[in-house]
C-alpha cells in the first residue's frame, strides 16, 4: 500500500487510526473540513470538503490506494448541513474513489441500523432488514448511507468495500449514543424492560479497522466484544444510577419536550425503543471470515469507561469534586468510628473476662 487517506482525521476515531497506520510505515493523508490546529507527526494534512468535485483529482494526484471514512457526525436532530456532510459526503467520496481507481474503501457503521424491535431475533445477521423507526438523525443517515453503499458495491465489483457495523463504542473520546447515556448523572430506563446490550472498546475498533487496512475483507461485518450485558447491570458496572420511567410517559414526555427544547435529546441519547427491545448482532462472520476477535471484554470495557467518566467529572466539575470529597470524608470518619468502636468493644470484653474468670475458677 502506497497511500491511505483518512477522512474526518480530526475525529477521535480518525485521529487514532491515522496515527496507528502511520506508525506501521504507511503514508497517511489526513482529510478534514476543520483547519489543522496542531501537527500530527507522520500525517500529511489537507483541508478539503468531500463534496468538492475535485476530490477525485486529489486522490489521483496523491496515488491513494485505500480510504478509511471516519467523517460521520453523530447528531440526534436532523439538519441539512449535517445531512449533506454525512450522506451526500459519503456518496461523493465513493464516486471520487471509483473515478480515481482507489482499490479499497472502509466504512465504519453501527448496529443501530438494525433497529430495536420486539420481533427481532436473538441475534441479528448482516443480511437482516433494517427495522424500527429511524427516530434520530444518526440512525436515519446511517441507514441511507448503507443502502447507497449496497447498491454502489454491485456497480463496482472490483473495489473492496468493507462496512464494519460496530456495537456501542466506548472509550477513546468517541461520542457514541451509549457513551452519552453513560455520561449522564443518572440514566433513564423503562420500568419493566431490561434489554441486552453489546459494546466494544475503542481500542478494538482501531484494531478491527487496522486489520481491514492490512488485508481485504469485502462485505458487511458485525463487530462487537464477546457477550452482552443487561442494561441495568451495564449501568451498575459503569457506576451510573438508573432512573426508572413508565414507558408511555417517557415516549409522550420526550415528544413534548423536544418541541420545547433541544435539551430533551440530551436526556435520551438513544431512542426509547433501544432501551426497551433487543438489538443484539451476530458476530460469527467477524470471527470466521474476518478472523477478528476483540481483545477487551464487555465488563472491562464498561468499568474502564465508567472510571474515565468519573475522573473527568472530578477534574472538571467543582460541585462534583466537592461532593465526592465530602462523601470520602464521611466514609473515612465512619471507618475511624467503626474502628474505635471495635477497639472499645474488645477492651470491654477483656475487662469483663478478667472479672468473670476468677468466679469461674472458684
């Protein structure tokens, strides 16, 4: 491979994959709409819009062999500007890649495209239909991108087009919907529902993308850490207290709330159906055909993310830091009081024994 282009190079995922590829001696061409504010060793940067018709000429001039497309913006509310960037940007990118003779395109996606539905099977395969209402912009736009990619793949049989549908990504600064949910002071759940949830560590996401750069894996692959966890247990491992809601009120309240303020989206980063119904992906193709197995298990991923959130909150939030210090102080006092009480108890017992022993001997 001569040159790897990474779009959205200033996103957390784009930055990490570019740095890893560069460390293995690959020439990396970083592309982003944002201007460069600091240099990244080993990465050649070009400020460009993927919708620019000259992007194909850029790929030809730079002799780009492969592209990792990380320029997806996770937004809950649909806007024309983000839609153009996400959907039309991907369409123009693939068209430019075909014109420039690029051999390989790797597209990160998400298992949210399947939808959370009461009729979903226990495990969703790569050829499963996209079900469930696309309530949020990122779900709708990922579905539109994948629908286009499936048709484009048939038109370009000689190009390797890899779509990796990742489970909920945690860590690495990635603002996935589940990461936003676990970053709330308390997470809403629906009373009476506890769906199974899949996750994957950000480092394993980078490993999976790296493997697809090194070797060819044409088609669609579900990628998730082995196993899944019930939502309530996942919240407990992350240290996030749940707030149970009655589901009719949750749905109605959210519909009313988003009409009044965009803050409603912050309280529900995932649509309610995803906290109610199953959406667990089958990863056998990842293991058997792609030959990839994530290294970091589900529980470790969730615990590490919860610890990172608490550390960040402690460092950046003065009120939270004050509360934690007060709780730790009270805990220390309680332990000291408990230890003193035990010492007093032992001394009392020893005094009682010294008084009763002579009577027993007589």
